[in-house]
C-alpha cells in the first residue's frame, strides 16, 4: 500500500506531446531543481510521447534513463483513497468475520490466499447464516473445522483432534431416550446433549463424530476413554442446548457464504476513475476490491470514494497549450508552467506559478532558476540543460537565440565538460539519422498543434545535416503529408525540413488554403512539391508568426 501512498504525493513534471530534447531535458532538470528546493523526491519527470533519435543520443551520452511515458493523466484508481482492509482466510468462522467487521467498521471483507483475492464476504452474506433456513447437514457441507466450533462455543476439547474437518454427517440434539437415539444417530454426526451418561455412551457407540456436552457438565473418565477409542471428539461448553444450536451456524467458514472471485467486479489501480463510475452505479456491491497490475489485492473502494477522487498534480514545461499537452490535462491540477513560447488557451482551476520568458529554450529559464535558488548544478544536469539549449537554438544559429541562451550554454558546457560546437554537431548528426524511421514517425517526432482563430494548424519540423538528408526525408514525406489533413481535427498541416548547415528550411504543406497562406506569408512560389525558405530555421519565431499573420488577412 505504501506504493500507492507515494503515488498520491507524486507531482509530475511533463513536457509536450511529440517531445523534443528541450521538452525531455527540461522535465528532468526542473524535477531535480524542485526536489532539491523542497528536500523531497515528490517531483518526477514524465514524457507525453516517444523520444526522437537526438534525445536518445543526449540521454545515452549522460547516462540518464528516459522519463516514464504517460499517455493519459486523468485521475486513476490509485489516486483515490483506497481502504486497505487486510484479507482474511476463507476458513475463519462467520462469527469471527462479523466481529472483525464490527471492530474495523466495515461491511465487506476480502478473502485472500497469499496476495491473491479469492472472494468477498459482506454483512449481507453473514446475515444469511442467521436468517436463512439450512438443513442439519449445513456444517458438513461447509466443511467446518472443529476448531471453529470450539471457538464459537467457547468450548473445551476433552478428547480428539480439533484440527479435523467436519465433512460428513448431520447435527442433532439428543433430546430422546437412548433407544430412540439409536435410530436417529448416524456415523459421523455431531450430537448436542447434556450430562446423561446413557445418551453419551449411545452416541459414541453409534459412531458419532463429535459430542457437545452443554451447561458445563463434566464428562466422566470412562466416557472420555471410550470416546478416544472410537476417535470421537468431545467438547464441553457452558452454553445450554438452545444457545449451542443457535450458535453452531456461526462456526461455518466464511468461504461457504462468500462471493467468489469470478463473480466479483474488481478494478485495477491503473483504471481511470471516469471509466469505472458507471460500472459501480450498476452493481449491488457496496465495496469494490482493487488489484495492482500484477493481480495482487491492494484494498477496496466504495462509491463515496469517487466523490473525493483526487486530481493528479502536474507541472508543465516547454508548452502552455492544451492541444500540445498530454491527454487528460483538463482533469489535473496544474501547479506551475515554465515555458518560452507564445501564450496559448490553457485553463487552470486555481492560480499557478507561471514563468514565461522570450528566450531560445526552456532549459535557459531553468538554468536561471538554479542560479536564483543558489543551488549547485551537477555535471549530468548541466549536460542535459546545455543539450536542450544547443538543440533549440541550433547551436546558437536560430533567431530565437539570445545572449542569455549563449551565456547559459557556455557555463553549463564547462560544468558538463563538453564543447558546444563539436557536441552539437554530434547531437544533430544522431538526430538526422532517420533511415530506420517510418514516414509517420519522422513526421510526428517534433509536431505541434496550434489553434489560430477557428483553424487547427499542425506544424512538424525535422533537422537535417545537408541536402542529401533533405532528399531522403522528402522522398518519404511528400506522399505522406496528404494523408495527415483531417487526422486529429487538423485543418492545415506544414512540415519543415531544416538544413542546419545552410540555415534553410524546405516546407511541405497540405490542407485548405495551405498554399495560399504560404505565398502570403513568405512571398515565395512552390518549386515542385516544396517551398524553400532561406534563413528560416525557427518554427516558433520565424515560421509560425508569419503563418498566423497571413491567416488573419
């Protein structure tokens, strides 16, 4: 259960879908900063998409594991207050199960074997043992242990082995004389009787399995000796015969009344609250057992728990638009946003800490926050932040690059022990190796959605290290781009293939008025399938603003 308590404390630091190097590295570095500031390990980096080759290179270079992939951040069962009621053995008596329910103030008990759930017993099930009519063989049908009977009656074992199971015979009260009893008692029966010697002897001779002697009566040594020779168990109790008869059903193991596992509605800790709500309202159960991803029992939840279902806590880095955010972001509690892009239409339920600066990289902002907090930057963290800046600024060639970016990258490179120019070329070289990637994987590896007026615009970008790489990418993407429009509500789609060596972008487009918008935005004509934009390398600062202005004309 501790695992799920920790999950409840977890604050996810996460970048945008189709993450680039800045998105991944900023999530890792900002989580590190927050943990150092707070003295906790509650802040955990996550990712909302698959890594590109460039980011793989960076993480491998500095020996850092990729953040966990999170597809959806809607509240899950693990985010609800799970009641951890310990599982009970199916062999314990109904009486003890009821006492346990009363002491724990619960109406349902899980029945387990090891860590696996085998059934549930509810207060309604226990009521059956009191109010339903059973025949006199119910104890043997339920395979009741004699130890349960002894415990239920507060009895004392005079002879025999109480660990044995009563699995054959019936239960009866010896109210008749011995002559009549001979016709009533069968081998293996339980006989409830008083202190009459003749009745006790008769029951033993008829091969009764157990005698229950009531009202505190003592068994003679002779009867005890005869019973032992017949393998007959004798139990003494202070209760009278009426009370004993009334209590006997309480000795039945709860497994006899339980609802078995295959008839139980059970949820996983990873199930989304939204998905289970309707199921819970349609079922009669008051409590629903929870299992982890390995099928181990964790605890229970009730319908009222859903009313207190907690939102996951998140910090967004490198984006602030809903279209770019991980699925389910509207159902989370956003605590902070750290970004360097234009302001988008994202909403929060409470005021948040929002830091947005016109810099070339989110990593630069986080570097400044380390400095402001007076926290030393470790070489690995420095390497990740420096990589993010080099990536976003195209080794300081992008128009988005500022003196602050260069200063930050220079200082971080010293700590990390890397040469920005040399390392940057290695990084981009790894990122441009797309031979094994499909057309879809290349197209979406750095893809963002933007809402411009009532139009949804998608802009993808991939970096290349020369004309040869550009031609390889074009060969895959020219036929593919025309299949993308309409996918996920996209009205217009652009794809930039940026040659870092020449600082030139080659643009493919598709969708309503896509070509007209390109001509208005940049005043260039299409050459075959491609628009060539010289000295345009930045999607954020050069391409998207021009497109937005053209669309508003």
